[in-house]
């Protein structure tokens, strides 16, 4: 279930404050930082973004 467009406009990466890309349509829903140097992927659980750096997946 994709997130609302209005919500995505106000959310930002807590680590670098860059915008987030919505990848909630995938098998493992997440929001991925669009920052060139960051790239953290934050999980979305039950339709709720978990924007905690400790919970984020590091880029490969």
C-alpha cells in the first residue's frame, strides 16, 4: 500500500534531511533516502514509516 503523496512531501531522512523515495510497493516496503552519500532504507511497518536511523538498512 503506497503512502499518501502529501505525507511523502513532508518526510525527510533523519540522518541527512534529503527527500525519501517511496518503495512501499515492493515485497519489503521501505522508504529510501535519495541523498547521494546516504542511501539509508527505512522500513514501513503496517503502513507506518519507521524513521529511526537504528532501524534503517545500510546501502549495499
